């Protein structure tokens, strides 16, 4: 039986382990943390539970596919519910509205509250639905780092429509041309943050993210986001995958153009192929430091990071839903602070995720579990202890002003994350949440490939490589590697 080693038990690594086991490989997963999940984590303190990373699931069929592939019924492992409303939006001037799951209701409500014509919103989302259907087969479900793929029919179709993909306009440029109100521009510019990028620099192609959320829906597993990890982990165990936790891979073993295995905790593990699910830049710096780094990880601008507060609040908040956004007054200045000046913005946009609105067991009766996040630069040597205190004060002040409350009086449980702790726990380079930023009109072509150009049997999955960050794209990366390995075997 052929052997495969997966470095890292994030969602991309778990998906790869399942796919390799289904191919008949004997699979070993080596993970530095004490449990699986990577950035999809959970934290418990007293009677409170928080999802610590991603808080919304799109394209759940990509996860369900893993169970079907293994001959299992997805519903026996993972149950998800569509979130409605998707989000509550609060603007600096006091305007607020609810983004309903039904796209027509969303557009109608936005027109009523902001003056942005509903028809323009619907046409915008339909435009990016069509672009997604053109682009996804090439940019999400295949490796475009393999020349032979360009002979595939789907590649040829996409290349014929390449000029339609909005890759030569920034997201903000497109949205400013399309929408008449600042409200709509700010809302749709926000989707750049879903992969840690700057809407004033990232290509408008990324507006397809809005299509996924509004046309196809946002979902939450019934027990919270960590249920996704637990369900996939249980499937991997059932398929015979072996896991070693609290084990950090320190180097890759190789001979000529073939990797032979890895070393972890002074023990060598031999295999016929290796799949890395750790941050690509961290991989070259920490595991293969003696090798020339590919251009894809050489001094590239990093995606954003974040400061997150996990608050147990002994009060209910009827004005808030599961997902909530408190926008900054000047979005352009905020992104300039994050990406150009590498500092905290004075009036940060705040994201509040309250899973206990859907999962009552996540907080005691009469209480809520608040996940409160602001976007920050990655770690470039800033004093994060000082910045954490500053951020806490600014976040509390903004929440108090918005809702006429003294929220600090209701915080009975508290934990936090910074770029430093994110790097320590997940191995992400300098705490960046999505590897390299997608800032730049050709940024999609600059991500690390899913395979090594130096070693024939070394592969890469996860949010720092093609096709990008976020749960759906991590799952896509595993699917791409599955196909690459199948091609290599044939």
C-alpha cells in the first residue's frame, strides 16, 4: 500500500487525507496543535463556547462531497442551516438595515433603507453569478499552473470570456461605477476582506464572493463551525487515517527530485508523497529553509490579520443577529491604515458574530457569546500588547456609541487573539489570515501552485496557495491536489 503524509490538520489537510485514503493510500496526518482544525477552532470558558475562526460557510456541497466520495451519507455527519438574515449592517451615520437571505428581500430592504435601487443590486449579483459560472471551473476547480490544463474544454471556454472577468478594474472602481450610494459601495467592498485583501487594490473579480453569499446562501453547522472539523475528522478516522497531534514537522526528507518523508519530534516518517497544509511561506522558512524560495512566497504583500475578542456577555441584544457589521466612517482610510501604514485604524469596522443566537447552548440562559473582530495588519514587529489595549478601548467605545450601552459592564468572560497568537497557534506567516493578499490586478496568478516544481511528489493545499483563502477554496485546493496525484499515477 502506498503511503501519504499530510502536514497539518486544517480543513485542507483533512480533506486531502480523506481523498488520499479513498484512493487507497495509507495516510498519516502530523499536526503541531493538540487537535484538528487549523484556523477553524473553538474555545470554551466556563459556560461559554466560541468558534474562534471562520464563522460562515458557503458552498457547503464542497464539504458534503467528501462524505459522498467515501461512500457515506453527509447528513449522518454534518447538518447545516442557512442563516437568515445573513447580516445586520450598521453605518456610521446611523443608517442600518437587515440583509435578508432571500436576495429580492435583501435588495428591497437595502433600497428602502439606503436609496440604492434594488434593480441595480440584483443586476450586480446576477452579473457576478454569470462570471462565477465562467471562472470557477478554471480558477477554483483546476490548477492553471499546469500547461496541459489549458487544453481542457472549460479552460478554452473561460479564455474566450477572459475580458469579462473584471480582472483589470479594482473592486472599488467597479463598485463606484455601479452603485450610486456610498452605502452599497461600502457593503460590497467589504467582500475583499473575505480573503484579507484591500478593495481599493484587489481586482473586481472578487465581487463573485458576494454572489456566493447572497445568491447561494450563507450557512452555519447546527453545532457551530467546529462541527465541520469534527465531522470531517471522524470521517478520516473511519477511513483509517492516522493522526499525530502535538507533533511539529521540522524538515522534509528528500533524495534527488523525490521527497521521501518528513521528520517530526526527532522521528522520521517515510512516504510515497507528501502534502503540506501549512502556510506556504512558513513551509519554506521553517521546514525547507535551505532551498530557494519560489517567487510566490518572496516578499509578497501579506493579507490582513485581526484582533479578536471573545466576550461572554450576561445580557441579550435584540438589535443584533448572528452576524453584524459596524462600519467605519471612512473605509478607504481604514484600508490605507491596515495595508499601507501597517497600523490600527482609529475608527475600525467591527464584526460581531453571536453563535448563541442560533445555538443556545453556546452561552448560559440570558447571555450571549460575542466574537468581536477588527481587521489589522499582519505582524511586522508592532507592540501587540499595547495595540490590544487600544483596540479594546476603541471597540467598546464604538459599540457603546452605536447602541447606547455600557457594554464593558456586561463582559463576564474574556479571551482574545492577535496576529502573534494566531501565528503561534496556526503557523500562519506573521499572523496573516490568508497568506498573500490579493492586492493587485494579477494577484490570482501569483499564488503558490498546488505542487512543487522541484520535487515530483510534494503538494500544497490550504488558504495560502491556489486557489486562495477561506473554507471553500481550501476544499478546492484538496480536490485539485487529488486530481494532480491521479494524473501523476496515470
